[in-house]
C-alpha cells in the first residue's frame, strides 16, 4: 500500500520548526496519518504571466534565459510550477505594460499571428514539463471586438488556441471565460464559448470562471438554478481570496469559501493570489506564500493556487516591479536572482503532484 502523506501536515511542519518565533528547534510535533482518510484532489501550484510582467525575460541571452526557465518550470529543480496561465494580449496597458494581440483586426482572425512572448513562454514550460497545465485569460480586448461577452470575443479566444496548436504544437488545457477581475456572463459561456470550442475542435479545453475579485462564491447560487451553466463551468476561480493589504494570512477580508461551494464538487481555485516580492523571507514574502498554499486548502478547500507573477521581468520604476517568485529584469547584464519564494513553492511542487489526494485529518 502506498501512503500519500498529507501536504498540509508535511509543509506546515517545515514552517513551524524553521520559522515560527517561540517554537524550539528540537520540539517534535506528531502528525497522525490515516490512509483511509478522505480529502480533495490537489490541483497544483501555478503562476500567471500577464500585465507585461515577463517582458524582459525574452531578451536574455543564453544560457541565462534557459537557467531562469529551469528555475521556474523544470520538475524537481526549482519552483517547478505545475500550472501556467498567460495573458491573451489585447494591445492596451494591462498592468506594467501592454501585450500584443494575436488578432489586431477582424481580418486577422483568419490567420492569427504568434505575437509577443506568451506562446514562447508556454512552449518553454512544456519543453521542461510535458504535464504542465496551460491556461489563458484576457485583460483587455482589441477595439474591433463588439462587446467582451460577444461572439467576436469567443472567436478571438479560439484564435489564440489555434495559434498555440498550429504554430507551436501545443494544446492549451483551460480558458478562463472572463475578463480579468471583471467577471463573466452566463449566456456567453453556455451559448457561445462552450459550443464554439466544441465546434472548432477544442472539446477537451475546460472552462474556468468567473476569475473575478468581487461577489465571492456567488456563482454557486446561480448554479443551483441553472444546470446548463453549472455543467459548462469546470472550475471556479476567484482572485485574492485571502485578501490584499493588509497582508494577513487569516482571512480578515471575509471572502471565505461558502459551505455551498465546498459541497459543490467543483474544483475551487485561487486563480490569482499573492502579488508580492518573493525576495523576502518574511510574513509578506516567502513564508506568507508557503503558509497561504496550505491555508487555502485547510480553511477554504481550495486545491489550486496561482500567483502573480512567476518572475519580475519588469523595468525598475514601473508599477509592481519587484513582484514575483524570482527576478530577471536586466537582460543587458544577464543577471538574475533566485528569490526565497522559489524554494517556498518548491516545498510543495517538488513533493506533491496534481492528482494526489489531501488527507483532511
């Protein structure tokens, strides 16, 4: 019999004995394991490349660029991120810069372009880990799209998947059927997104929604009344479930997962969390992140955590510079810094793999 040790126990043990003030180094904490215990399925730890946060990494010369990519995605080596969500570029400033669109005009839908660096980043992640889950979400839209929840928008989404398939040989696993932190629309998902994905040869692509930072978990009330909506959405994700400032681990923002959400059987995701500097070990940096990955399951039964962003490849002086798991923001020098957050993530990802089960006891 193979006993899968609970993530929450092992990782929290490491934090308690190493970092919590007042706990003696030699103190032993006993954790009782019960092989027949029940728990949900671990869905992985990931990162969100968006808002031009990865811009400067592409300009690094080799071997430094590959070194950084190894620290991000190579299994058993560094952070070993298990999920990568990228921005579907819309050509506008989306946080720290703009990301170009694969279809700047309506005419380009027929022959979308592999612009920017997100397709490249997904390919590099897959080259290192064939099992890494790929995902995508827009922050903004080109001006020709008639409404963010329109057939235009759906066709634009599908064209992005088409570029990944035809130009890079990649199948993207998920689409976040939403606009970043601006919610989604039931009719759009049920009547446009899901049918178009199926019709265009992307039946295996799953839908996550609402990818919002408001009205937490309210979508489950809609699911109660609408089986078609419930069946079309494969995972439910919200941003900053734990809250933003002040950065406290114990849910001062009252965004706790509801009993209805926990009992739904849906995958629950923290689809963007912890936009802080991984250069610190302290209670806002790496230690916070390690605790958060554990607490989101213990407290909220959230099985996937995605951080923004995988790497600080942002020009110094721009908003949100020094954010991410590591830093590579000077391609002209080849210099990069492996921050403590890489190892905080590694404590989970180098130990557990998507598909493992939590032991709730």
